[in-house]
């Protein structure tokens, strides 16, 4: 399906994603953290924007996703929602606002929905957060799950290596995926797991799967926009395909701007009032 045809679709909803899985149409998802990027990504025809807690890394400069706060995530989400006219906007629940406390999880989810205008939230983890997911879904809030490599648990894992390579962990992931579907998740992110396992999970679920480093058999794919556009040059995992080299383009443009000012070539008379 062409981008032009996609742009004529009505607002993407959680039900739209379910229909796309049923029809075999792949789901395209990217991250955004501000109005300008949201506007561009949405108008290009993306299906889902994730207001990711990866903002902690690419926007705020932290080493992990853990430091970003609920207030910061809501602020980013507000800006993204203003720019997104058509796509579904999913907001990450940041670390510390839902783990181990169902009441706090529900309160955090309600804050995100009421204050940002986002359309859904995303939560990392399996069976240990299933009850919180049920409570949030029962309150009328759509939840996207996330299994495999869960960056909020990086200090527990101690590495960003591929997850669920061993049979026991793979079986637990399969069971958790079914539990999250039963808990009411409308979709599931599978991050950095073997392709064959992602295929097995995707085929066993009624809800769509969105892969990142999980091979081609998921129902959709997601990348961090700053990585995909080559703004961030330091992060180069195997699964990342760069569609542009904006770091070099931006650096060259800024260098020429500085040079023109130093040489008194900018502004010209034509650029003055």
C-alpha cells in the first residue's frame, strides 16, 4: 500500500492495528518526542508514534531510560499529540511509576491519558505486571505490552544482548505473551529476540506484534527515529537500518552557517529589512 493511500485513512486506532494484522498489512511505528518531529512523521503516513522513554537517552543525554520522569514523559507526549493528526500515539510508562504497585500504575496511566491526550500507554514486563495491566485496561486505557529486552530492567540483565536464546527463557516469553494478551493488551513489542521465536509468538497471538531487532515475521516494526535518520551516530546495532545521515548533513549546514557569519556573508542586503 502506498504512502498516498495511507494518508487518506481515518485516524488510526487500536482496532485499526488489529484489522491490519488480520489483513496481513505490516504496521509501521517510529518514536517522536516533540511537535516538529511528530508533525513530519505523522504527515509521512506512519501508523503509530511511540513517545518512548528513549527520550531519556536521545533527548536528555542519560545512559539509560531509567532517569526520565513521569512529568517529563507527559510533557513530551503533549507536544507529540499536538503534531499527530492521524496516527495512533502510544506513550511509554517510565520506570518507577508502575512496578510493584497497581494503584500507582493506574494513577500514572490516568495522568498520561488526561494530561497528554495520548491514545494508549506502553508497559515493559510480563506476568509480574499482568494485574496492573488488567486494572488499567478495565479503566478504559489501552495498553501495549513489551517483552524480550526490556531496557528499564537493564541493571537486572546487565547487558543489551539478545534475550530468550535459551529454551527456558523462550518458553517463559511465550507464556508471558499469552498472559499479556489475556490481560487485555492490544499489541505487543518484541525487542531483540531470535527471529524464529518472534515468528512463533506472532503466529500464536490474535493481537499484533511490533518488532525491534526481532526479525521480519512480526506484524510491524519500530525504530528510534534519531537512530533511523542517522542523527545519532554512536548507536549501531545489527537491527538498525539508517535511512539518512542527518548528523553529517546538519553538521555541514551549521559549519557553513558559522563560516558565512565569520566571513560577513550572512545576512546579505537581500536578507535584510
